[in-house]
C-alpha cells in the first residue's frame, strides 16, 4: 500500500462528518474501509481493492476479531465477505 496515494473525491464525500483533508489512508484505514463498504459505489470499491490488500480488508471484516468492532451493515458485510475472500 502506498502512503502517497490520494483519496478520490468520490470517497471523500463519504466522510460528511469529519474534515476530509485530515484523512490518511494509513491512520484511518479501518474507517475508510468501513465507509466504502457501507456507502461506496463500484468505483470506490475498485479503489479500495487497489489501495489495501485483501488481508487488510478481511481484517476489518472479520467478526471473530474482538479488537475490531465494525459498523458495517449486514448486507454490505455479506457482499464484501464474498468479494474479498
């Protein structure tokens, strides 16, 4: 994963509740993955899979990970679990 990678505007729009210029793809990885899975469009999902490894995405999706409580909608979680096996 490149820390130099820019977050596209379509993804920044998903963060209506924070200062978008403060988003960092490393520091805010979990939140970015959650938002894209919950509210992103296909292009956002493509950016997600080109930015983060499947292992990083699966770590966020893993319900067994007690340290990792997610806010992903069940239907979105099901789809993401299939796509990021």
